[in-house]
């Protein structure tokens, strides 16, 4: 099963700047800032792969 959601927050960070193509610019930068200790609110990023799959499946969630 593919991973479509990546978390960032006090418990850790899934992703970073190196995952820009997968997380998009904002998602990758928020994860990277959290990873290096810059305070950002906890959150998550839905990957670009999820969007591609959504459209492939005629607007249905993967």
C-alpha cells in the first residue's frame, strides 16, 4: 500500500526538503523547518501521488 499522508510535528517528521516532488514545495518546506527545529504548527501533507491517483480513479479516493 502506498503512503499518501506525511506527518510533521512534535512527535517527528516524515519527509523533508529532499521530498519536494512528492510533498510539493510547501509540504516539503514545512517538514524541513520542523525537522531542523523551527517552530511550526503540527500538521500533515497529502502527497502529490494521492492527487494523481485521485484523478486516475475518476475523482475517487485511492
